[in-house]
C-alpha cells in the first residue's frame, strides 16, 4: 500500500467541530486532509485536486450531501472517488439511498474511532 501521507482525504461537514475532530484523528494517522464546510467549498477543492477519499455529511446547508453524492457519481472525473458517509441520520431509508449510489460505508455520529479507522483503511485497499 502507498504511504498514508500521500493519501488525501476530503472532509465535508457543515459542523466546524466535527471537521476539526475528524481532521485531527486522520492527520494523527498520517493522512493529508482537506476540509470543506459546504458542498460549494468541496466542489472548489475537487476542481483543483481529486481526493483519494471523501468523508461526507448528508445534512448540509443549501445543497444536501445526497445531491452532492449523486452529482459526484454522475461525473466521469469523480465517480470513482470512494465516499464514506458520516451522518447523524440513522434511518434505513437514508442508508439505502446512499448505498445505491455506491458508497464505501456509512458511519453514524457520534463516530466510533475504531470503526472510522477500519473503514478508512478498507477504502484504500482495492
């Protein structure tokens, strides 16, 4: 496997607290981290550089995480980026909706750190 420090993870969450927490955890594990507090901000980052993995919250202002994921998977340039949903939504409808779009996994908030590490590692093994 490639060096973790070369793996770039984009965190998309409108909660700055969640972003800071995830960033600290992932940087501590040796990953490079970009962060976006909105879908528009995430789109600007993705225009410049394609991340190796996206952690996405579904409940976002203006443009939902669902809409972002649908657009991501319809775009030839971005459709193969692995996506892990990190959401407070725990209902089966939400989970089924995003699983149909080809996500890697679905983590419910509050995040279990061991699960986060396992899912992130798994997403890089192809």
